[in-house]
């Protein structure tokens, strides 16, 4: 059974956070519809709070009854008998015939010979390691331009980050490494997207052939894409079940592309985008002709 609540806040994010806290649900468990966007006004005069509508699937009452099945008590009883076997090793201490290994000089010589043989192997195994570190590095004028621009950008931002550039065809993959890299990702990857766009503008300026630059940090892109795929499948399931369209929150072009790709072969569902940037949204629509 679908239910919804309407929540207000200074901003859309604050209203959504209030609604999720009130429902006790995650962001992926609700569909969002912005009823009214918040406006700050001038010096606080004429400000209008944001108003959102959160639609969710209400659980049935009997489904909540299985909650009194917590089983933290049995583990507590299992911990009590554990100290008893610990006392047994104390009794086994007198049975330690360690002086007997003295008449075994030959195995030690064999062990030394084995260690000597093992020492000859690591240099061969260690050789490929530096080769792997050098192989992915892109060494051309584009990679140099990317490193030069981003190094200067991070210096102005006061962030200790190092760009590692590799090349895959016409695409340059840039991975940012360093401490506190999360500051370069930003909310939903907005800062990372801005760094990628600025790098593309700076490097492609004046070039006859445009190159593609993809910037990532701490594997954020892969995690975000996996999260969007889960959201797409979960939303499509609700659309087919209730036979009604669901509009997702505003996303950038890349994130909308992930949603479209994830659901292009999903039975009973079609997708399209609506609105204008930066508030363009993806609509997951019920399509009985695809069933």
C-alpha cells in the first residue's frame, strides 16, 4: 500500500532529511517529488520554505510482529563457558618437551638451504612489480597538461592530492590519490564532476582533436553507478507493481544515462527525461506494451 507525507524545510535537502528521519527509511526506499522550491528572499524577507512529497510503501502490520526475535541472549550464554577451556592450557604447560628438538641440526641446515633458495626467487618475483607501476602511466603532452592543471588547481584549493593518469584509447583516466580525498568528491560527486569539467576545458582548449577525460577518486564512480542500478531496478519493480509512473530526483547527464541503460530491457517499463538542467529528472513510466 502506497502512502506519502509532505514535509517542509529551509531547503529541499533539509526537507527530505526530515521526512526520512520521520519515516525511518533510507533515500532509496522513497520516491521524491518537490512540491515547492525554497527561496531565501532578501535578508530573510520573503523567504519561502521548501516543500517535498515522499511516497513510500507502507508495510503490513503483521510483518512487524517478527521483530521480537532478537537472539542476542544465546551468544551471551555461549561466552560464559569460554573461560573454562582457557584454564586447561595452564595444566598442559608442564607437558612441553621442547628440549627434544636439539638433536635436529640437519633440518636446520636444510631450512637454511631452502631459505637460500627462496632468496633467489624474490628478485625474479619483485621484477614485475615496478613494471606494473610503470605500465599504466600515460606519458604524453595530454597527460602532462592534466597533471600540470590539476596540481595547480589543488594547490589553490589547499588540498594535498596527486593525479595519476592512465590512457585507454582516446580516454584519459585520472585517479586522485592522497589523504582526505573525500573533500574532492563532494555531495553526490558534484565537486568531482566540476574538477572533471574544468580539466576537460583546460586541456582541450586550442586542440584540434578533443580528448575525453574521466576523473575518479576512491572508486566513487563505480560505487555511485552500482547504487543507481539498484535504485533503477527497485523503482521499476514498483512501477510495474502499482502501474504508475515514478519521477526520480534531479540527476546529471551521466547519472540519467546509467538509469536509462539499466532499464532499457526491463519488461513493462520505459524511461525518459523531463525538465531543464540542472533540475532535469528521469521518469520511470509504466509501459504495458513491453510486457
